[in-house]
């Protein structure tokens, strides 16, 4: 599917601006991670329709680290059910660092699956006959989320295995308290391997999009985990995904997210998209500086906060040719980020078959609301089409909001089409093929 220029440009612009941010420090407690280039910076977004967008170093590989935790939690939930998993790992934000000894007094149950203690127990819960099979199941699951076979960065794995005594200590404490029942060395080894799985920012965007899409990978179409599982994972990410900055994150960004010490960050906008950032320098809490800034800005600009009023109804859009040289694109409902992304993808599809001097009519008469960022996205796209030599007309009040030239905005679809046809000198289509504005083709919903 066509990727929308406006979304790519928004990511590229954000990337260019944030690339100059020079704060934070690359994690060095795992010696191999210290070798990461602090300048590497990738951004990627995958929509529910499987459209993919990227900026910067989105194809540079790195280790997934803690961003593996929500996906392995999903695997545990899908296999064992919520009650069996929460009996062993809680769902309360710990308010502490990622490697804190955050165990429930009495039971030794770790606070949540997003911190190391909880993640180690979660890994131990994956049903398997031994550690090799357990890791195999985890790798298969992570690969299904990504939509391609992933592998392990052996150097990072070996480096963490040599130095990961704090995680071993945590595991021994939990084993002593009875909350970890498997062999400590074996479980920790699987956990280290899981953290060393190699991904790119583009992979992580698809993985996040799969969670946002009810557990179905939007690119491959594969159902990876049940919808209810995906929903529950998002809930725990929302409360505990960002270490002890989880509250501030929910306040400012308002999206389920997970960061990791390699500099990876994912965020999920349910039913909209998954987004990922990779940039190694971390803030004092352990979250990647540039990734956090990127998400804050995107959330604010496109009104992505979970608590944001969603409007009244989803946008629907359709397009068709009107003769040979004019395309007609129609939308209805409120235009926010996702609806606009979808509409602009459709617009890209609609103009593809047009001749160089063709025309397009964008009928937004039934669009109930356009937020400012969406209007800007659409305006940018229409300006680009006009620069390419296409004639562009819009219909309705929302049409006026997205087209710079008021002379090309019309009150009715018929007038816009007539004007557009006149401009491009389109010949009448043969009898029987003409679709008039008054009788839209069958595939439209109105
Ligand atoms: N492998 C890392 C550890 O356990 C992951 C930590 C993280 O990314 O937060 O220390």
C-alpha cells in the first residue's frame, strides 16, 4: 500500500530536529551496549492497514532488551490465562527502577512483568520441556510479532551473561521466596537470550502495531495472540511500561509504551498504529531521551492521548474515477490522525492512475470535524499534488480547511467535478461508465 508523504515527512522532520538533542548516556552496565553509537536514531510507524513509515536509521539492528517484556508477557497470558499468570506476577506499577527488588512482602511475587524481577518470572512461566524449547517458543513468538524471523546478537548475550549478576541475584531471591520455581541459571539464561534478540526500529513498529491491532500482525495478517491478551498487555504497559516514569508518561503522552536499555522504545495507539524509536542515550530513569521527546511531541500534535475525546464516528472514505482524467475521493466523519492517514493513503491510490495533467476532487462535505494537525497533513499532501501538475478541487467547509486556494473549493461535488473536468479538458467517458456525483458507486457506505 502507498505510504503517505505527509506522515513520512512528519517523521523525517521530527527526526531531523531531535537528532540534534545531545542529552542522556548510553547504558554501559552490559559492556557490549556501551559500544552503541549515540548518534544512531531511527523512527518508524506501522498502521492498522499495514502501511509502514520510517525515518533515519530505522533499519539498523540492535538488541530488544526490555522491549521484549510485553511480548513475552503476551505469550504467557495467551498460554496460561490471566489468573494463572497474575498468581505469579502482579500488575501494580512498582514506582521503582527496572532492576529493583520489587517483591510483594510475604509471597515474593514481583510487582509487574515490565521490571526485571517480573520479566524473569514471566519467562519461567512459558510452558516448555526445557530451556532450549522455552527460548525457541519465545523467539518464534517475537518473530511472529515482527513478521519476520529474528535472531540473537550472540555478543550482547554473552556480555550480559558474563556481567548479569544483579539479575541472577534477583532470581535467587525469588527462588528463595518461592516465587520462582524453575532453575535459576536456566531461566536467567533464557531471559538474557530473550533480551539479546536482534530487531530494527521498523520491526518494533510492526510488533507494537500488532499489539495495537488486537494481536493480529497488520502486515502479515497473522493472528499472533488473542485480542483480549493484547488488550491486557497494553493495560500493563500503560501503568508500568516506563519504569518509574510511568505516571508522568501516562500524563504527558498517554499511550501504552515500553522502553529498554538499548535505547529502544515502543508505543501503541490502540486501533490506530504502533510506533517505535531507537536512540541509545538514556535519561536518568533509563528511558531513551530522543524516543521520549518524539513520542511526547507526536502525541500532543496528533491528539493521541488515550483519554482524548475520540469524536463521534470513525471516518469512512472511498474513491473512484470520474471519467479518465479525474479521480473523486470522498470521506465522512471526523478527521483525526488515523482517519487522515487512511484518507491520504486512499488519495495516493486514487491519483496513481491519473494522467500527468489530471485532476482530483476531494469531497469533504460530510466531514464533521478536522483537527488542526490533520488539516495541516492534508494541506501538505494536496499542495504536493498541485506541484506535480494535478488540478485539485475540494468540497465543503472541511475542504476549505485543507486546501490553500479558496477559488478551488466548491459547495457541491457536482460543481467541483464540473470545474475540474473543464480544467483538465477531460473527455466524456463512454456511455454506461460515467459515475455521477449524485449516484456514488456501490462500495460506498453512504
Ligand atoms: N537485559 C537488561 C537487563 O535485564 C534489560 C533491561 C532493560 O532493558 O530495562 O538488565
